[in-house]
C-alpha cells in the first residue's frame, strides 16, 4: 500500500479546511462559522485510486490542511518535508486570491522541484456564489497546471472524483519512483 502526503495550501478564507474535511470524509456538513487554521491540521484516511495501469490501488493519505496566514511561513519547510503533492486552493471570486496563487506555487511547488502532475489548482466557489467555470487569469507558469472548479453545494461528487483522479496520478508517481529505486538496487 502506498502512503501519500498531500498539502492543501492557499490564501486565508478560501475554503481549504472545508475541502479537506469533505475529501477525507471527516465532516458531512458543509459550511459553518469561519475559524482559521492555526499552523496545520493533518487528516488521515484510506483511498482507492485508479493507477496509470488502470487498476485500483489502495493508498493511505495524509491530507495536510495548512494555514493560509503568512505568519506561519517559518513552519513551511517542515510541512513540505516528504510531501508528494500540493493542492493550491483559491477563491476565484477574490482578486487578491488569484494574485497569491503564484506565491503559493513558488513556495510549495517550485521550491521542491515538483512536477506539474504533482500539483492541482482548485478554484473553490463559496456557497451562493455565481460559479464561473472558465479558466481564471493566472500567471503563465500556472496556465499549464491542472485546474478544477469545486462547488460542494452543486456537485460534491464531481469534486471527489477529480481529487481521486489527482490522487491516482500521485500514486503513479510513487509507483514509478519505487520501481526506479528497486531497479537501482538490482543493477
């Protein structure tokens, strides 16, 4: 069984905790009063993901719900250690969030030398917002990254399926890495 450490990062008040709770089946209800995450919350769960070979592979997932407040920036190197993927969440209805996405990408993806396939952009629409499902105006280096729109009120299962697909690509990366390691031992 593979073990994947996925970081969920992004600006304050964009919905990271709501998404983390939903994806890990920690909380059934959506919404509630806003309470900023202090540092990080780690949610653990098992998932069946479709690997590149087309078969279901069991995976233990650690979903790290990281605070969006820059005062925790000194903790970021510890959070990033041994991470396998990064989900950058932002609210596309807030221009400030769209500007911050590049900062989050630079700090959590570029600095670790991650592949594009290890990153997922999630444009999270708050309840009651008019969801524009077009591609938001993001910097050129972000335009090639996979992007999904999430709206947990309108289509929660679509969000779960897209995350499972992303998790499958992470498991694929882990599998390829394990195979390379095994081959280097043999040769």
